[in-house]
C-alpha cells in the first residue's frame, strides 16, 4: 500500500508499477531532470538567518586523557568518564556559505536600554553587557573586537582572587591559554570573564554565532567543576569554529575597510576642494556680468572661454586643481568632469538657490530694524494682463514662502494700465485679495513725467532739446567730428577731462539735465567744432547746412535764456529725483522733499528772478570776450486777428521781445512745472497720508509741545491697517511717545558724536599722516552731513525706537512706524536690474535659458549676500546620485 501511494514530482503515482518500470519513469521524467539541474530563486539571495539543517555530525568518545590547564600554563592528562562526549565538526562544511559579509548585519539595530549604555561606558568590554543586547550592529562588533575579550587577573579583582562557588571551586587564569599538540601555547582570545557576575562567555559566539548555546552567550558559564572539559567541548564545537572563522575574517578585513574609508574620504575632500575653486570662479564671472562660455572650448584651443581659461589660470596656484585639470585633459570622457557646461549650469543654479535662501531668511527673520530691498526673481511674461501678472506674483511668493495675502502692506508700480488700472490692473487685483496692500504710484516715475511735460510745454523748450538731440546726432555720427570736438576741448580746457555729448531721448531720467549741462560746460569747444566743420572745404553740403543751422541757434540769446531757465529748474529737480530713487526714503520724507522743491520753483516766478536770469545771460556773453556774436531775441511780426461781430475789445499784443519771452516762455515753463507737480503729487489730501504725516519729526515735536492731536487722528490709517493697529491705542501711545522720543534721540546720537570727536583729535595729533587719512576725514564729514539731513525722516524715528527699546514700551506705535518705513515710495532699485540685464544678456549670450539668466541676474545684482560654500556644495551634489557620491 505504501508503494502504491508513492508519487513522482510530475504528479504520476506508482500504483501497480514494478520496481523496474518505476525506476525507468524516474530516470526519464523531465520534471525530475529539471529539478536536479535548476535552483530556486531564493538561493541567489543571502538569508539573514541560516535555515540549513546540518547533517548528524556524529559523536566520538573522548580519550581517557583530556588536556587540562594548570597554573604552570602547560597541559597534562586528566582521566574523565567514558561517557563524556564532544561534538565533532564536519569537514565538509564550506566556509564561503558560513561567513557573513559586513553588510549582512548592517540592517540590524542595536536594542539597548539606557542602563546598558551606562554599564558599557563603565565596564568597557565586560561580556555581561552582550547578554542584554538583542541585535548587535557592525559598530558594536568592531568595538568589542578592537578591545578584545575581558581577561582580568586575580590581582585586578577586589579580593585579589577569583570568587569561589558553593563547592569551593573558582575560575582559573590558566584557562585563558591553550596548549597545542606541538607544544605551542596560544591565547584563547574568545574566552571572556565577566567581573560583574563572575561567569565566562564566548565573545566570538556572542558576536557571530547563529544557533549558539545560550549558556556561553547569554547566561554565562560558571560550573567550575567541569570548567576545563566544557571549555574544550565548546571550542571544538561547530558553532564556535564558524564564529571564530567569522571573527578572523572580520579582523582581517577591518584594516582594508579603514583604508577604503580613508581613501574615499580623501577623494571627497579633494573633490570638494575642486568645487570650491569652481564656486569662486562662478561668483567672479557672475558678479562681474561676464560671459562664461566661448565659441570653441576644446583643450587644444588657444581661447576656451572665460570659465575654462580662469580654471587654467587658477590651476597654476592650486596643486589640487592642476592635478584635476590634467586628469580631465588626458582621460577625457573616461573620468568625471566638473568643468563641463552641464556642471557649470548646475553650479550656477546651486549658487542661486543659496542666495535665495539667504534672502528668504533675511525677509522672514528681519529683526535688525533696517529696511531692505532684494531682487528675488526675474520672469518673462507672455501676457501683460493684470490677471497673468497676479498669477506670476503668487507663484514667486509661494516659492519664497511669503504670505503676501497676510503680510503685504504696500505695492509700488509705474503708471501702466496693466499695473495701475483701477479695475483689471495688478494693484486692484492685489487689493481685492489683501486690502492692506496700498498702491503707491512710483514717485520717481511720476516726477519724470513732470520733467517731460516741462520740456515740451512751449516752442522755445521744444526747440532747445530738439537742437540738443540734433547736435548729439550730428557730432556723434562721425569719427572725424568727434575727433575735432575732442581736439577743441583739449585746446580750450587743457586741465579738464574730455566730455562726451549725451543724448536727450533716453530712458535715463536725468538725460535732459545731463545733456544740457554738457553743452553749457563745453560751449566754446562746440562752437569751435561747428565752425571748423562749416569752414572745412571737404565737408559735404548736408553737413555744412546742419553745422550752420546749429551755429545759428546756439549763437542766439533765446538759446541762452531758455537753457539757463531749465538749468535753474534742473538744479532743484535733479536732486529731488535722486532722492526719490533712494532705497531707504519713506513717504513722509518724500512728501516733504516734493513740497520743498515745489515751493522753491514757485519762488522763481517773479520779476526779480527774471532780471537775475537776464543778468546771468549777460554775464555768460561777456565771459566769451566778444569772441562770439550772439543774436538778440527775434522780433516777431504782429499778427492781427480778425474781430468777429459782437466783439468789443481787441487783442493786446506784446511788442517788447523780452516781455514776450517772459510771459510766453519763462512763466509758461514755471507754471507747467508747478501745476504738474501739484496735480501728480496730491496724496497729502488723502486721510491716509494725513495720518502718516503725524509720524514725522515735525509733527511729533508739535504734539510734544501742545499735547494736542486731531480728533480723527489715525482714523484713515486704521481703516487700511486695522488688523495690525488700533486707532485708540495708537493715539494714546502717540502722545506719550512724542514726549519721550526726543530724549532718546539725543542719547542715541551721543556715541556717534563722541566717536567722531575722538577720531578728529587722534588725526590732529598725528599731523604727519598719509593722504588716506585726509580722505577718511572727508568721507566722515560727508557721511555725517547726510545723516543730519535725514534726521527728520520716519526711518530715523523708527531706528531710534528700535535701538532704544521703546518698541517694547510702545508696541502699537512701533508697528505703525514699521508699516510706514516699509511702504514703498519707488521701485528704482528693482528697475536698476534692467541695466544689469543689458550686460548679462547681450548678443553673444542671447540664447541662454531663462533659468540660467535669472540665476546670473541674481548673482550680478545681490553682491552683498554672503555665500555659504558648504550649502552650495550640498545643492550641487543633489543634482545627481553620481555627484552625491563624489561630494558626500
């Protein structure tokens, strides 16, 4: 019955088959053959625990004489019982399947209770500690193998001897040693004695054995009566031999691993040194707006582009970089290349990410009381609608973790419809999401519109700047004329620098002022140049006519009068324009500067000022020593206007040329200028700006003296920023703040004055100092003067409040001041990036990607941001696993 139930691997039963037929089937069965020649997939993977059932190793009788250790460190025979048995080892065990690799146990975690850590530090290599560890990681294995087994001597114990058990027996120090049959004595490095519980353990089995006996690893052995025989039985067991082999393998490979680790660390340090050099080169080229790549970048080329050429220059002074460049040049694609254009782009991106992180941290943790402007992004817009611009703004703020819907307090753009529009403009869409985002039309841009209206208000103004533009085109379009102009300057002004004529129609807001000033400064050289061109027989007829036309206009009194009018206006407006473009100006200071400029221009509109203008014209003519002949103001023909039926009065024409110029030119230019300033800068009529003016230095002083503020003070301010400040609390703190502020302002100014006085005294004592000291003195005086000029701004009040600790006493007032100094007056600093854009994106680099262009723009504009080299290397290594292996 048992034979009939036999079944083949293929599923066929033996049934009634005899032995011959059944053996034939087994020999011809395909599945049986396949099973003999194939292996399971699991056999190709190493098991964390061996499931191998070793064959019965058998047992053999121990000889009557078993070596026993004595005090004299030699082995003698000792009779034992015949029934004593030792486990023998199997000679057919393959070492390659028994030895674990280092990584096999790397996934095991060490399970230690806090007390075990303390005991490990206290007892060192005491084997009792191992009994409390469930899984041992490679680190602990290396630790115990390095310090070795604990083998204390009797004189190292408290009682100067090993403790005895209840039978009066104890451990003997001679058991640490083993005598071979050849007479050679060796140390049992695996035998470890625990001082803690006075037991012996097998260190190798505790670290490497799998199915080991727990009395040698976990509980310990203390049956000293059978100590000698038990030690021999254990060290000849299969588990102990395999554990010893693993320990020997681990100790043999440990120096190799250390050498490999040291070599890897050396390579990483070498690669980091190379990348640090490349970071410095990238920063140099990026901050100077220089191109990186060349047309041909092969190593055999004489010019390989700025980046590679600078690498070769720096390699002359860096042995590490020189070695690496030589390796790349010789091996080519067979080695890793950190100088390629792909790595170059990744390095630029890594630096950009680090700069962006620094700016982000600076914005989110601004605690030093200073107002900062940073360029955080540069994007190309495919549409100019307000909705598209809002989407881009939201994306950029999300990348920088900026909560603009909550923390944005102001926005400043130009007057374009897509920006300023009341319904679909960007400012209106932003205010729908955040009502606190007050829109402020770019003040410097508005003031430039005032200048544009002024230079186009009358015939004389249009003629003046039209002829200046024509003069620039006429002289600048010919190298010969430029040379004649330069030669005449050297003759007329031998000790002055050469000047170049400037265009009028440019994007620079000071172009009208600088163009007019250059013509007046080099007036004599210009007239000489035009005469030379006109009198030159080689001059063509067109150039001759243009030179004569320009001469006729420049040698007229109407040119001088019109030019002197605008010079007087530009002397005041240019200063205001530069002030409105500064970074730290606040709204109150801007309103104050605009009002002061407006009042000054209004004072020009008087007969006395016109007489002064005529006197300046006469002085200018007399300074030429009758060298040039100036034509007087032209006499215009009186046009008679037909009197229509019903008209009683007739037109009164101005006959006097000077009076006509005063009315139709002088007054017209001044009236248009004052009217445009008044109409374009009318924010002071708004309640919000009226409340903002209370934070000025002047209003604080008035309230401190009178102790009276308007009933509706800060009402308009709280309507806009109600979620930040309360008007009642703000009014209460404002009155108290105005009384104490000026005392703290004096205190905050004392250290600066004291330092200046000491420095001046020190300089006076060292009278024979260098010229550099004089330059420093002059610089300090200028800096001090500029600080005093800005002492009345909100920014100064805010700094005093921040540094003196008043912000903790008046928190609402400090919040209001913070909002006031943060409100943008202009966007001149961000728009200056377009000047860098012209340098970075020129004709040779017009095909670069937007990401690379944006990163280079940030590097070129934010020059004061400190770069964290380690952070840049981290970002650079994150681009690929290969770079991560090289640098981490």
